[in-house]
């Protein structure tokens, strides 16, 4: 699991600069089987196109590093619960 987590963290590090540039950020919430849950922060949490960013940017990048991942979903950051 640690190897898979490292791959996903590396993918998030690749996409992070683009999110930070727009006032947002991303963090890993959990990995369960072939599903990854991430938290979008800052401007990304409230962005109207965050689901498009999640699918076209984040999910694509994660699958590049960890092709065994089938689904990437976002969850609310703890501060927004």
C-alpha cells in the first residue's frame, strides 16, 4: 500500500502547481481498493469546474502514475464539514 500511496502522492505533486496557481490545493484523503479520495482546498473547493478538473487533470495524472486506480473522487476538506 505504501508504494501505491507514494505513486499517488507523486501524481498530486505533479498537478499541485496548477491548482496553487489558481488559489487552490489538493491532498490525499484515502485509498480503498482501486478508489482514491482527495480533498480540494482553497479556491478549488468552491470552483464551479472542480469536477472537470478532478476528472481531466487529477484523475488522469493519478492513473498515469498508478494505472490500477479506477476511480478518483473528491471529499470536503475537514474545515468545511
